[in-house]
């Protein structure tokens, strides 16, 4: 495995000769670290910079969104917690993406990292075939394998957005 050091921790390339569970966890952690890397060395104004009008998508908004996604899948669907989202509302399901003047990077990042820690704890000791004790907003249930695969897809898609946002902000490109 190769490692790229970042301010937010080590981004580790997933092992190419590992089992299914480890591969899923390593790829999810890789994508989590990739999003963190895209946000490094930027000031508050840059983290709030929108992609292109009329969109207000920003790196801070993506981090807030991924905190909500982690919360939804690992708390509500997997662990069966009944808590509502911290940021989105029933009136605005995309409120996590809409950064307000009072929102701070420190709070967004801490919330995201806190949700990642809870996600890891809620998944620990479970089999990939274990079905979550909660349901998705569609009423469907999901096993841990499906949740891991979906989270990898969710991060990969949004890391593509983060690539474009970062390039627009300061020209930085790359993994």
C-alpha cells in the first residue's frame, strides 16, 4: 500500500490482495481522505466558493453533505437510530449543501469526522450480510455490504465534484 500524507491524516491506497471486508473499508477510507485532501490549505472564502452559477455547490457544502450521508446510512439505516438529520430539513433536503454565512469550516469538518467515527463504530463487528435495524426513507432495508458499496459510490461521485471545485478555486488538480 502506498501512503500520501495529508494534514488530515494519511491517505492510503487500498491493498490489492485483501479480503472483501477489508477492501470495502479501505476504499471507503481512501475516498473519505480524498475529500479531505481536496479541502486542504484553503481559507474560509475558498471553501465556500461555488462551482458555477446558478449552483451554490462548494467544498464546505460537500463536506456537510457527506456528514449527513454518513449519518443517514450508518446511524439511521444500519443502527436503527431515529434521529433526524443535523443539517437538512424536511423543507430543504439539500440544506446541507447550502452553506450559510454562520456556518464554519471547523464545525463542518468536526461534524463530518464525528460521523465517520460513529460509522466505523456502528459497522464494527458486523458481518457484511447483516441487515440494518433501521430503514431508508424509502422504507427499504439494506445489508452492510450494500451500504459500503453505496458509500464508496457516493464519495467517488462527489470527489469528482470536489476535483472540479478545487481546480476552479486555485488550479490544483490530481488525485
